[in-house]
């Protein structure tokens, strides 16, 4: 049997080649160990530190810094290998140093003033939001967000829809920082600042710039009345532009911009009423000016001088809008019996409303 060539001093191929019993693997030949930190390894005995920390099947001598993958607590400089959120990584225990809350192990620890600590509960003295279980330190005390009118030191002290104005929680004035229009007196938050929509005549670039909701030819304008010239339906209160003229919206038609867009007319036509009961559309009220004998069958010319529906008949639009009494029970018009409480003469089945009762 031929003899193998002698290995260079300190070099090895197998653990048995070394007096220490540790051959630290290298590129070609190994080196008799133990190895310094940072050297590749496969077992703890190969390392001076007696720690071979494994991550992704690769071993490295020495304890590892925060956020490194780990298998044991001793693999980490912090002494904590945390698997709370899935993959085990080195994190800081209670009392350990930190720069952000993600550096602290477990579910509950928070990073406050450079240390991982248990969170404080409501009513506890505090210095910053991160110390508190609910994430808010207001006026030096952990607690829930402050309501409108409460003393405050910063916007974060107040509930989300408010800001801290001159030391008091409330809606923000124009120019103050915001994240939602609900935080602003103007109800508009734009580019992180509260601002008011522009009045008619002001320069604008979009409809949302204007209080009227219409930016036309670079200026805020009111929507045009029925019969006025128009280019688009958005120019009109009715939302309807036909042959260059704003047209009114018929009952139950497309919702207009406001009540002025609804059709109203002469005897026999349906008068438009802007009502939310029909999804903010023009509703088919039968109320129209009249003299006795002018109303349709089943209707009366009521005391207010408009056509209306008598007691016991069906209320077409709901809420008593078309009832002579102004009162309805479900879809039937009703009235107030004699002796019962009332507010107006028209509510009474007979007689009139005197001293708060029908007589």
C-alpha cells in the first residue's frame, strides 16, 4: 500500500488529522480548529465560541445579530431566538436595546426610548405613544383617543376625525395637516392639508375645487337653471343638457343636482319635489296649485290651495307629503280625531287645531 503525501502543517481532511479533533472545512483542505467567529462551520466544536449558528442550512461560527435566522437562543447575540411570527429569527428580549418595535420579541413587547419593554395600560404615566398598549400617550397618560373639546398636545392625541387646535381636539382649520376631510372644518383634505372649496368666480382646475361642484373654463360656476344654455349635462342643475339647453328632470328621472332641476308646471302635470325617499330624485308629488274642481278624481283642493289626498286614500309619495292633513300611517293618509293633540288646522279630521288639540 502506497503512503499518502503528508499534509501541510495545520491542514487537514478529517477530524482525526487534528490533535484538537476538529478539522474546519476549507476550499481545498481544512484547517485544524477551533475556528474564529465568522468561519463556516458544521458543529459547535469547530468554533472557538463553541457556537455554530445555522441559517438556511449554512453554519457560521459565533452568535448572530438581530434579524438573523436561528435555531437556538445561543445562536443570537441577544440570547433570544424568537419564532412568534413564524420563521425563527434573532430578536431582543425585554430590556434589550431597540430602534423600532419590530426588533422586540414576542407579541406584547414594544420599543420605547431605545428599550424593549412591556406596554403600559390606560391610566399609566407615559412619554410616547409606543409605550402604551393602545398606542396613544395623551397629555402624559396612556388612554383612548381624546374626544372633541378635550385638551390635547398633538393631533395624534385626538380621535381620527379630529385634530389638536390650540390645545383642544376639534376639526382643523384650513392649512392644518390632515389625513381625512373629516378632520377639517371645510370637510376637505387635499395634499395632506385642510382647505376650503372655492367660491364662484375663483380659478379652478377640477370640479372638486369648487363649492358649487362645477369648474367650467377654468372658473368655479353655479350649475345653470332649466332653459339656460349648456354644453354638457354637468353644466345644468338638472343634469340634463338637450340641444344645448338645460332641461328639467321628470319625476323619478335621473337625480338632478338640486331641487331646481326638477320639473314643475301647470295644472295636470306632476310637480317635482327633490326628496331622498326616491334616492335624491324628483318625486311625483301631486301637490299643485288649485281652485275647487280643478284636481283629479280622488283628490281635494285642500285648505292650502293645492291638490291633496283625503283621509283613507293612498299616499303616493310617502310621509304624508300629498295628504291634505300632511299625515300618513304607512301608505294611507290619516288625520287627527277631535280632542287629540295637533299642530295645525289641516291635521284635524273635523274642526280646527286650537290650544294644541283638534276642536
